[in-house]
């Protein structure tokens, strides 16, 4: 489904649908970079000369508006060269792939890394880092982060985002962008149910404080159906395919996915059963969620929710822009009729949640000068550069200082959703997460379709994963 809430991630095929990621192994494709904007002359790698260090960086959208992933690195060349004063002079060959597949891009990098021909800098999803650590395709950055705190705005990266860059206590990437996965709701439909404007406008804050929790959510969705405000099964639309968004409801119920000390994958059985029960109840008992949601086409999802036929629906922050550009919904109409909030806490007084999927720059083990590669990344990590990317491609800030950036401050929606990063969780950095993801999602589908009970699904999923992942799985 096109960009439908992941930022999920389908890692059996390694696909992050919000960017149409296909993140598994795929056929090797030619490394011809596609671009939606002219490439600066700074990207043309000249012949080697004394005092010149030629560096390379690979980036990808695949969404075309994300070309600043490349261009921000290009913009960082001049300030770094000024600091170096010719000792040496950096020349950068930076590429951006638009419209391609992530599987091809990752396979191209893997083959290049094996051949020792990989670029100095690689852009990837944070969960791609773990598979590259074992074979030494990328290097840890902790010493470099400490050494170059004064370069760019590395010191102002939102602290929680560093957690997504770590494996077994070491940091392997610098956040380049991120997002959140809100629970959207129709203000106009709540008004039809008799909600006052103050109550509607205050809903995000009530969720944030834990005053309005999941039982309230379910009761409201059931009431909307009972009153005929929405049709049967249209109280809530959740994710329609495998992806990171699915795990918001596992985290909501106290789930853990990775052990910080060992890096092993984790299953919290009680939380997994509650996660499955949330969906079983929604589809089969409370009937606020249609059984047809499983595998629904993304265009049908988007058109239905934009037509005002569903009360609550999950989607990524980037969809706010997509609904305007692809579905031609006027911005003011969205603000008038659509609200957004965190995923409500499981119970009143609990903590709400969301999930994010940050992208990151990494320094490869093939980098000619790891210090200078990192310093280039640091100089590309500034409020003005990150903000122009955020606003153009509808991604949230990765720096605390972006909140005061003039460009970022122009975007009302990004400012309104930025607080969600304080509540966000991440999918694991683990080489076998694809197996984990495949199994848990398959049993979620079986639960939603009434083929198995939540309790039986947990037992079967755990048994299967223990067989496939072995000692790399901790069951709690």
C-alpha cells in the first residue's frame, strides 16, 4: 500500500510502505541515480589531484521529494572545505535514486561492500544497520560523535532518535529524517455525534495525558456506528499491510522488541496476546474494524478516509501532504475536518505511543577518511538543511533546534506533530527481524480473520520463532 502507515516496515520483503520500501534482497540494478533536481557541480568527481580527497555518497528516496538527502550533503561540502582550508579539499560524488526499489539499492550496496567499492557514506533505514554491522560494512560512530560535537548540530539531535541508531550499545548512524504514525480522526463526524468544539480540539491533549484511553476509543467508535454516523466496521481503519505501525498496539500494551544489552529480539507474551486481542475485538467482537482491512488497497483506504466515511484511522505524518497532493484535499479542509493524536494508552492513566522509522547516514568501512566522512555528515546536520528537507518531503525534525528554524516554523502541521517524538518507539535493529516480522504479522491476520484465538496465536508464533531464530530470541 502506497505510503500507508508504516514508515511500517515489511521486512520479509524488507518493505517500508510509507516510502514504498522494498527492503529485502533483490536483483542488482545499475547504480544510475535518478534525480528530480539538477545535481550541483560539486557532485561531479574530478580526477584525483594533490590535496584533493574524492568522496562518494549514495542516497535514495525513493519518493522524489526527498532529494535533499543528497543535496544536504552537497551543501555541507563548502563549510567543511572552509574548515579544512585545503588540507585536504573535499570533492563529493553524491547520488540520489528516485522511484526505485529499496531492495535493489540495498543489494547494490551489499555487493559493493563485499567488493570493497562501497561509497564513503550510505543512507539507509535505521533497521538496515544491524545486518551491516556483522560483516563490517559500516563503522561505529560513538568516538566520532564525541570528537566532533561542535560540527554542524550533531549535539542537538533529538535524544530519543539516537536509540534507533544503536546496536549493543554502539551507535552506527546519524538520524537524517523521521516521522510519527498518528491516530487521525474526523472532527466533522465527532461533531455529528454531539461533541463540542472544545472537546474535539482537546482530544489530542487528553490522549497525551492518558485521560482518554483505548476503552474510550472503542466506545466512541461503537457509538458512531450505533448512531449511524459511520457504517458497520468503519469506526476505525488500521494499517492494511505488514509494517511498523502494527507494533504500536504491541508497545501500547507493554511489549518489548529488543534487549538493549544483548541486542537480541524480544517477545513479551502478555503484551503480544493483548495486541492480538485489540484486533480480534475490533474486527470480531466490537465490529468497529472491517475484516476487509487486511490487504485492502491503499488507494481505497485513502479515498475512503478522505471521503469522511471512517471515524478513526492510522496513517503516517507524511500522509498529511500526500492527501493534499495526490487526493487533492484542500489544506484548509484537512485542518477543518481532520485531527491527529497519539495512539491512546491501553488504560486510563497510561502512556500513549507512536512508532517512528528514522533514516540515517552511516560511514562505511570503505571510507577513505572516516573522520572526514563523518564531519561531512555533521555539517549536513543543521537546522536549515534538515528543515528544508522536512518541509519539502513532509518529515519531522531530527534536531531540537529545528523548532526555531524559520523554514520549519512555516509548516503548521510539522510543528503540531513534533511532540509525538517524545512518545515514539522503534522497530529493532536485528538481522533476523524480517523473520520475526513475518511470523507475528501472519498470526495477526489469522486472528483478524477468526482462524485462531489470540492466546493460541501467541503460543504458535512463539514456538515458530524459537525454531527459526533460536538463541537470538528472548521470550518473556
